[in-house]
């Protein structure tokens, strides 16, 4: 019943920031997905008879790859597979299932916020037993294996009905098709004060939750409408669709603009939130106030004790290097640890496991905590509602008071997408060349204090990750950061992160791009962005 299939390696299966992401036509080449899945299994040890969790965000090609993964897990000797009904598990829910049921690991099928469909994106990621993305030493081993693989093993059995809950036998392995929502909703009830949030909503605060045609729909319906009593219709775009309804399920000011505009309109909702394709990202907006992900992390950390799950306080905060330093000021005030990691949620895993950090966040619309080992979009939404309920204040009041207390970190990211790869690499190489000569140079009123290529020394396992982004730090605390995205699927994406700290509350009302204009101009000058890429404006500004 188990057959061994000869295959030839592909040379392009290097996992990026978050697993292997490629266009569907690439993934659907002969044995492409099988090669990668077998390479995952070949890089692991000790899983015989253990449990593997499998789930995805419901995008195009999800079901096909889940069938392959189940049959290959059976052939590899796993004892059991737990798979979400319909092949659905949001990324944070998958992380929770792995942890709760002490699984050996999990395969998460998603290309996150990237579009879905026959010519759009797909992805495969392996998560380890702590529920988090595999660390670099495992992803490096997987990549090495993909380059030489010559065979894979698969159970020669019919497809399983993924829509029927229950336990089934697949070539001697048990497959449990589980309700994707129940365990996750239960965890959220443990962490947050649902009673207080229910009272807030019953008291007339109107919310709009946009699932963007992606995986969080069933979760949001259950949590916000059923358990918290928000009126039906509060959750929009709630049916997970293989192509996300043609939308780009990226919760930011460009792709969730309709929601933003609705919340900003006079008679629109008081609070809005959106999630991405696989449910780990979030965007928070209140009437008159967009909350930057960096501020969201800082504000959640500063108010964490209002939520029952965090009532004893938090041990530390971690953020990715390009994320603004707003959270650092909170950590300083609380007298707790602050950790700066490279981009990629996988770098938080060790800090969370070691109890050094409780809350983590990234500028890329990700926030989370030690409740799972992934960022968690709906968790962040619930945290905000819990804070609003406890403080009896609006989003705008909470944010402006936070700035008044800690100062405001004006922050923006400019993305240049689908840039010619060679030009993007040359731009970064040229920046690296300049690093030594930048300190001491002045650009208008801005004087460079330091410049480097960020390297991370993991305080838990001692591993070192180099070349994680070029930083140019100016006197007074402003900075610009340049790095290439590790999640794109065509060409290169150059990310330019810009930050300025403003302590004076009288100057907190400036429009963000205007507040950062001088730094943006300097970033373009130092990187020679226009001449090197031929672009005169970013594709996306967040
Ligand atoms: C992934 C990672 C995040 C990272 C983001 C952007 O998120 O898990 O840690 O911040 O990509 O990465 P990059 O700047 O390299 O494109 P997701 O939501 O795509 O899984």
C-alpha cells in the first residue's frame, strides 16, 4: 500500500521568511509539493507513531496538497494526523492544536496575505512541537535535502473526505478531522474578559471585523457574533474562498481600505479590524485613528494586565528589528526585558519558550504572545476590545494618551514590489559598502550616528543570524532601515522602514508621511533608490 516514487530535485525550494512560497503553477509541477514534504520528513527524527497536525488557509490548491501530505505522513510512519475540517486551520489555531495535543509538529499550508487562485500564491511551512515555525537550522536542513532528494514515499489510497468530522484510517494511520474553531475559541475565552467585552458591545460600541474572504471567517463569526453577542453582520467577508473573492487578503491601509473608510465615516462603526489570508495578521482602526502595528504592540504591552490571561504582568517584550521602538519605552517603564530580533516570527520562539518574552510584535501587522507560537490576528482584536472595555475609552483616546505618556514614534514602511532582483541585490550591496563611511555624515539637519547590517545573537541557543537589514541611525533616535522581503514570489520587494521619535505631545498630530518627509528623502538619497530601480514612488505605503 506504500509506494516509493522516483523523483528529481528542484533547486528553488529554499524556505523564505515563513516557509516555501511560490505561485501555484510552480507548486503544481510534477512532484514539487511531494519533494518538499518528503524533505521535511527526511530532516526530522523521532516522529514514528507521533501526531502531525495539518491545516491551511483554504486557498486554491489547499485540498490537493493536504491529501498528498496525509498520504505521505502515513507512509513516513506518523501515528496520527489531525486535520481541520475542510482542510481549514488558521495559522494560530494550528499552533494551538500542536501545543494542546502535544503533536510532534505541523504542516501549515498558506501564503499568508498573498493573493490566492490558479495563478496566484501557495505555500508550505513546517512548525515544530512548540507550535512555532521551524527555526533556521531545520529550514536549512530541509533546503539541503530538497537539492538532492531522489524519491518520496506515499500511501497508495483514495482521497479522504476532509469535510466529515471524525476518525478515519489511512493506510494504518489514524486521521482525525477536527472542528477548526472550537479549541481556538476556548483558548480565547480563557485569555480575555468575554463578559466585559460583551457589556461593551451591548452598550452600543459597534464593531466591524473583516475576514477578507479568508480563513478567519468561521472563527470570527463564532467568537464575535455568537459568543460576544455582536449583531449579525458585524463580521464581513466571512466565507473562506479559494481566491479570497479576488481580493488581496492583506490587512493594511491599501487592501483593507473599504473597512478603513467605513470606520472613518460619520455613521460607520466605532471599531474596525481586519485579518489576513491565514489569520495571523491584524489591522486595528478606531474612529479617527489608525493604529500602527508597532503602536499596537506597545499599547497591548502597556495595558496587558487588564486581560485575565495576563493579569500577573508580562515577563518581557520582543519585536523585530524594523518594528518601531515604541514598545521599548513600555518595557523600560515596566522594568522588563526587551528583545530585538530579525524579521520572521520564528525568531520569537526561543524567547517565548524560555519565558523571556510574553508579548511579541512586528511592523508587518503581526502581534501575539506566549499563548501560541505564531502571531495571532483575532487575539490582537480581542485584546483591543478588552482594553477598550476595561478603560472605557475609544481607540483614539487610548492611543493619544499613550503617546502623551511615552512620546510618539512616527513610523511608516515603503514597499517597492516586483523590482528587478539584480537591481535590488545591487542596491543592498551598495548600501553595505557605504556602512563604514556613513557615520558622521549629515543630510540636511540629520546626522548619521551609526550604521550597520543587523545581526542577531539568540540569547537562548547562541545561534547567530547575519545580514538581517541595513540600519542607518541618526542622532536623536530617528532611523531608516532597508531590507529585502523574504516572502514575495516574483521579483524582489525592497522594504524601506522609516521612524522618528517625537516626545512633544503638541507635535503628535502631524500626518505621518509629512512628519517623516525629511527621512524618506534621505533614505532615497542614501540608497539611490530611484536611479537603481527606476521607481519614483513606492508600490505600497503602510
Ligand atoms: C511573515 C513572517 C513575519 C514577517 C513577514 C514579512 O509573515 O512570519 O515574521 O514579518 O512575513 O516578512 P518579509 O518582510 O520578509 O516579507 P506572514 O504573515 O507572511 O506569514
